[in-house]
């Protein structure tokens, strides 16, 4: 189950991400927002982040205008490792090395094809473990 959260800046891109998830039969839970009316991104990052941290969702995809607000908010939740990614390499490394459990995207930064590519990589790349496990454990203790 994937937790989805966006603000007004991310609402349109989230619609296209949902289309991708539907086409590939991913299950998701939507935490809003549900329109382009101006809202505050922590309102949506917090419950969606808790759903990932507590295990009712395995991963999260959070979108705002830049992805910055969503990533700051998500990373305040213990157990969340949110990665703001703009390139394929970042999305891949966020999973291989950081075991990121939330992908943050900036709708005003990425074109749609790039955003969908990052979602695909994030959902299809595993954690390498090994030396990275210790580092992730250190993060989880902070
Ligand atoms: C909203 O205008 C914008 O500030 C928000 O979507 C996000 O980019 C914040 O980090």
C-alpha cells in the first residue's frame, strides 16, 4: 500500500501518478489534498507519513510545488526516510543506499515523464543492505 500526499502545487501531478499506479495495479491510500485550492503541505505529509512509519502503508509518494516542504515535513516523523529526488540516479540511490520509504517530488520542478520515471524507479528498486544497513539504523536511532 502506497501513501499518497500532495498539496495544491502537487495535485495535478498526483493525478498522473495515480494513473500510473492504477495501470500497474499498485494499491494506494490517498491522504489529500483533493483540489488546487491553496492548502498547507504539513496537513497532508503528517498523516501520510505516520501511515508509512506505523506500517499501514509500505511506501509514500508526496508531492508539492518543489518537493521541499513535503520532504522537510515527512523527515520530522521518526521512521521516515523521505528522499527528494530529481534524477533517476537519485531515485535509485534513495532506495539502494538509503532505504528511502517516501519519495518526494516537485511538480513545479519536474516534467511529467521525469516524475513518472522517478516513481517507477522508486517502486522497483530494492535496498542493498550490507554497509548501508548500519547507516540506516543510525538514522532510525536519531
Ligand atoms: C506552495 O505554493 C508551495 O510553497 C509548496 O507547494 C511547496 O513547494 C513547498 O515546499
